C-alpha cells in the first residue's frame, strides 16, 4: 500500500505540472501504469485520476517562525482536513532575501502534529531549522498536500 501511495503522489505531482496538462494515465492488463503525453496505446485503458484520488496538489503555508541567532526551532505546516501531505520544507518569507543562514536540520512528514510513524497517513510537515547567522531570521513552513 505504501508503494501505491508513493506512486500516486509522484503521478499527482507529474500531472499537476504545467507542461503535462494533457498527460493521460494508462494501464496495461498486467497492471503496469504509464504516463502518456497524448493518449493510451493499444491494449491500454485510460485511468480515471479522480478515482485514484489524484484531483489536485496544493501548497499550504504554516505560521512563520522566528529563528533567533544560534537557535533551532520547528516550522510546522498542516494540510486541510482530508488532504495528504506528500512533501514539505521551509523558506524565507515572500520578498525576503535569502542569506543562507537558516538551514534545514531535518524535514519529516507528520500525522496529528507529531512526526509520522511507519504506515501512518501524513497530514502535515515538520521542518526543523537552525539559524547559524548572527541576526534573527524568519522561516515559513510549507507542505504540499494532495486532495482526494
């Protein structure tokens, strides 16, 4: 089941890309699934992406966190109810220049506000950041959510 979720997440990201808007998911009788640019080949059936839960991918922002010089903090972003987290991280606020002083210590999926365990369905993202600079900085947590 985990492999299917990873494949679904990857396909959702592929299908959401601007250049792949006309892409089609095609399945052979053996069960293999392919992303085709223009349409399915003979002996392949087009898959309904909605039935696979691949409706849309959305970036959600968490509350910006202040990272004082020399400190380490968690930056958390959550998906809306019913969405699944497929990726995440943290960046400087919009319009701010990056000084590369705030670094990611680790980045992990979350379930119910704690780091996700094996087999759980993530609904958010935790990014632990460290400010190695001499001044206070801000990090904005982000999570990529897949809607059913």
